[in-house]
C-alpha cells in the first residue's frame, strides 16, 4: 500500500491509498509520491518476491480494513 495524497476542500480532508500489487514501479521514478522527498514506493509482488494480483488480495484487504477501522463498505448496485 502506498498513500496517494491528501485532498482538502470545503473544510473536509481526505486521504487516498494505493494497493500496489504488481505495479510497474519505474513510473514512480518520475514523481515525488505524496510529496515525501527521499521516500520510496513498493509493491506486494516486490516485497514477497512473487507475482501478486489485485484479485488475490482485494477481499482480504477489504476485510482487514473494515475490521481495523470498525466500518462497513457499501457498494453501489451498478458500479
């Protein structure tokens, strides 16, 4: 996971995140992720030394997120 920045507007702040599974990390050589100089970005595939897809980790990630933040996701009927 890598934070993707902070948005501020109308007295509300929000923070994003990225679920980097098998991302081409060379693209991050061209930006300063989240404005954090000298900090890198990684992926699950890189850290685990094997190919990891979003499909493999999405549900476990969502389950853990809901547990940690004591929340429930609500998905639209038609995405």
